[in-house]
């Protein structure tokens, strides 16, 4: 199926179909609706990329992340922008906000705007977004995800290792310090699955899912107090996101739960605020700046050297010990 086929089915010229694809206002509404229906019914994906490749370079790189307000992504984006600017490229930035339709629209808009390459942190590795990117010849690097797909370079952290480090830390504690172990995790995503897989390989915790924001963490505390009696039973909390962990911590302190006396807490990401909250947070460090630096350097190399071998990076993590879960002597 191509533009000529769409034009024949709609009974219009190829130029009219092209105007609809370019969202030109110079098409009658009835014609536009008819053409758009044919496109949808036939799962036609317009090859905006072919058009963009016929043009001169724009010296811009499209970057799409799930959540720009997340300090983890903020550190990555800052480094990407610095590297791109040093090489006289600009960054075209968009966020999916964890909505697959927004992610897909962002990718299509980047292609329409003829960016020279894309860095994408996808919501899922099996999606229409990945299908479109995989069929294109545009340089694409997947961020904060790992894939064996030969069409993509990727850079992420070793999240399985991170989860294992948390488990090792908790298992180093005497049993009296870990009478119950609870994990709190968020959006369904490869990184969180890997963290929980690494953690659960050693420990079988009770799990609270879909706790995604600071406010969600704050609101979870009454449940932890009534259902899990964490103010009475020595509890260890593994929370797969520092932002959520800080919400949980604030809720616990408001209820006068002692940290780490009653509850030990371990977060994930080592965002800037994690060491400055009321009880500095023990957490897993991912090195987002290094992730951003590698992502930017790789996409620029892919743009300048189209035949280069695609590379995949999985960066090591490390446990940062702070007051929310101090080490036992010898750890």
C-alpha cells in the first residue's frame, strides 16, 4: 500500500493525499475525512522518512521520554543537550507522559520535522512506536530500555543488578531487623520488571504495584500502617523510585514512624533530592548523566556514520548507603 493506492481508493490525486498527510488546510473536510478513513482501514504508515532523507540535514535530534518532570530524566536530558550543543546540534524534546498514543504522535511529529536522528525512551518494547521506528532507516537509539533487536542501539542501566544489590543489603541484616519485607513498584515497564526480578530472585516480598508518584507514596502510608502494621513489625521497604520513596517517607514521619528504627527504606535512582530529604535515603545509583552522555555520542556517531555497527550498553549500578537503611558492620 502506497500513496498511489490511497489516491486510487479515494478517487483523488496523489497530491491531494500528500496534502492530507502534511495536514494542509487546503483540502475539503469531506475529502480529508474520506482519505483519513482509508489510511486507518489499511493501516497505512506514510513514509515521511523518505521525504526527510531527501532534504538537507537539520542538525537536530529528537528526544522522547516518558516523564520530563522526573529528576532522573532531567539529569539525562541535561547531559544530552550539553553534548548535542557542543557538536552544534539542537535537541527537539517531547514527553509521552506514559500515554502510548502521545508517544506515537511524538515520533511521527519528529519524522515530519526531519530530525536527523532520535533518542527514544519507549513505554514498551512491543508497540506501534517500536514497529514504526524499526522499519525506518533513521538512526534511532532506545534509552532506558535494553533490546536484542538488531535495528536499534540502546543504553540502559543494569536494573537486575540493582535489584540484587538491594536484596543483598537486606539479607545482610539480622532477621530481627527484617520481620517483613515489602516492595513498592510503579508503572509497568521493563526497568521496573528487571529491578523486581533481581530483587525477588533472592527475596519474596509482598508487593504494592502502580504506586507512581510522590502523592501515591504519601497516600500508601495509611494502608501500610493498617494492613501491614509497619509501626509494630520491623519492616524493610524497597521502593523502585526515589520520588515515590520520599512520599512514603514523608507519610511515615507524619505518623511518627521511626526511620530506620521501625522501618528501613531503600529507594532507586539516587536523584539529587534523595540525599537531602528528612532522612537521607539509601538508594541505587544509576548514573543518568553517563547514560545521557553515551546516548548523545552514539546518536551523533550514527548520524555521521550510517554504516557503523550498532552498540548496546548496560551500565552498572551501585548501592548508596544512607541513614534510611544503614549498613550492618562488615557490609
